[in-house]
C-alpha cells in the first residue's frame, strides 16, 4: 500500500512518520470493517484518486471513455 521497500525516505523523523501513517491507515481500514487490508487499500486509493480528480476538474478515465464515439 505504501511501497515501503522502494521508499527513499531515510533522514530525520520521516521514516517514523511514514510508519505511523501506515499503521493509522491500517487501523482505520480495520475499524471500517475491512478484513483484506491490501485489497481495501487499493479500493480506497482508487476512490480517493477519482474524488481528487473530480475536485480538480480534471477529466477522469471513465468520463474520457464515455465521450469517445
């Protein structure tokens, strides 16, 4: 979900902050009733990206596909 293995964050408190964010995210997903955390993370991530794109006014993949002849 956070792709820690490829992270290049190595200085100061940043690694601990990333771990805290990851653990918080997992805790919130479990609290919300998700049992498969990886699958839930992908689902929530996709939904957040679509919402952000809508807020920014950028066309989403779905709307671009529906505009095609």
